[in-house]
C-alpha cells in the first residue's frame, strides 16, 4: 500500500488557537492510528510546521483525513502538502 508524507503549516498563535480543538484532534489521530492509516505525526519543535506519515490506497484519502481534522477546519493548520513517499530503508 502506498505511503504518503504530509507537511503542514501552523497558524502564528497555534498554542492559543489549538486549545479548544486539541482533544478532538488527538481523538481523531488515535482513530487513524488504530485503523493503521496514520503511521506517525507531530509538530516541529518551533511549532511552525507538522509532519506526518500515512499509509492508504490513494492521496485523496489522506487529503480527506487532513481536511476533516479540527485543526484544518478551525485554521490551526493553515496550509499542507501531500506527497507519495517511497520508503527506501
């Protein structure tokens, strides 16, 4: 099954803006992890970007997951890019 990487950008006031949506965001990620679609995801230390690795049948599935996430819907994530990834090692 293909793997995909996602690079996303956070809003400037990420700590304040994410607070009311954080639990719903984490719950959704836990469901994706349990379904073996999400391999890993997390922010950069400076909280300007996030990086995720997914495994799914197609890119559209990943985009749907990202765009249904409370962080995307509420402007915590402001931009993202998805690329199919070839895991060499």
